[in-house]
DNA sequence: TTGACATATCGTGACATGCCGATATATTTC
DNA sequence: GAAATATATCGGCATGTCACGATATGTCAA
């Protein structure tokens, strides 16, 4: 190996930039609540919106953002769209958040 | 107890709002790098700035933001200011991030 | 086909954030 | 005290985000 230990201990900046994108997307109260719910089951847009107390077109927007960076995936069933967690590491990160800020 | 299980499984929104604040503060490539370094030791502003390839007055600004939401703490020694991790859970969260985005 | 429902997208104004140069404070050295 | 070093703060500009109303798309039921 060529590089010394100090160098390779750190994640390269481009990877950190991608991580920052995901964290930024996650960093919103309603989006955290949505993720918390989706880690426990599948929900349609309207249900998530009601649980957050926001109009459904805004829940749709939050879901779109999280889907765009690979955190969620959606499936249409009839006139409803169900969302579920697509990124397995979300559970770990959410556990960390809950450990710090209390369930 | 009065509430049903579904209700009390979720973190209250104010706590999620606080969590979102911290995550938003963390969600920046240079700040993630800084945290990664501080989890391995104490560093002065200039050292962190050099490692990120940014002018030191910008590192100072990043450090101020993270200090403001309790992630870091600083101590002056002579003309230098050393920063260190103040929030123990940072290690867990950073492990999650590294597990997902590769070390 | 018409109407109702569920979700998605668009356009906008208010507001926050990131980055930068310039400048200010604090501390050591001469 | 003056110069040098290390941090910190300020003002401004560009860009991004949030919440919202309005509107568009897709789906079912009658």
C-alpha cells in the first residue's frame, strides 16, 4: 500500500457529499416522521399526510425528494400510491436518531 | 395508559424538529469530514481547514455551527482553538454513515 | 363520459444557507 | 508598542429550501 493510515481512515469527499445529500433530505421533521412510519410498514400518501398533519400534496413532495435519493420506493395500487423503505441503512440511522432524541 | 401503541411508538414532532436541526447541521461534506477527524482526536481550526482544503475562517464558521447545536466543544490554548466532540452519539451516527457510504 | 378521489407537478414569495472578501479580536514574539 | 499568527465575525450576493394555492394527471364508479 502506498497511502499512510491517516489518509485512508477518512471517507473521500465525493462520498461525503453524497452522504450529505441524503442527510439533508432526511433532515426535516415531517420527513423523519414519515421515515419512522415507513420503517414499521407500508403506507399510502394520504395516510402519511394525515399523520403529519399536512396536506397530501406536500407529503407527496417530501416523498418524492426521499425517493429521488434512493431512500424510498413507491408502488401504485389502484388510485393510491404506497411507499416503503428502499435503503436498508435507514433503520440504523433512525435508531441512532431515536437513541439521541428519545422515542 | 390512554394512548394506543401506534401513537406512542413515534418520537414527538418537537423532538424530531430538534433532530432535524442537528442532521441539517451535519449534512455538509466539509462538516462530515471535520466530525470524522474529531472522532479520532483533537484538532485546531487551521488543521481542520487544511484537511478540508478550505480557508480557516470558513472552517471556523462550520465549527461554530456544530458547536451551536451541541455537537462540538472548543478550548483555547494560547493562540489556537482546539475542538473536540461533545455529543457521544455522533460516533454512532457517523458509523451508520460510513457503513452506507464506505470508509 | 362525467364526476369524484388520490396523487403529482407547477409557480411564487418568504426565508435560510453557502461562500467569499474584508475586517475584527486575541495572543505571542520581538 | 508593533508585527505576526490564529480565530472569529460581518456584509453581500448567489443559490436553495419551504410552504402554499392552483392546476394537472391518473384511476375508479356510476
